[in-house]
């Protein structure tokens, strides 16, 4: 589970660094990238929760 949290921390750091340093010039493109990145983050949270529940069931 520790590796999942480290990877999630890298994803969060990437999301923050994108929004601070590497914004797209077009606002519409920037919004689409933010929505897609946030979707990946929430999907990974769901995966971690599923893995934790599966591990607790054993």
C-alpha cells in the first residue's frame, strides 16, 4: 500500500506543478486538461480504496 501512496503523491505533485508552472495558454484547453487529470486522480483513489478493501477481506 505504501507504493500506492507514493505514486499518488507524485500524481498530486504533478497536478499542482502543472497548475502553477505549466498552464496551457488557452483557457478551454487548460480546463480540459485539469478535468482529465482530476479524473485520473479520483480514479486512482477509487483503485486504492478497492485494493484496501480487497486486502482487508482476506
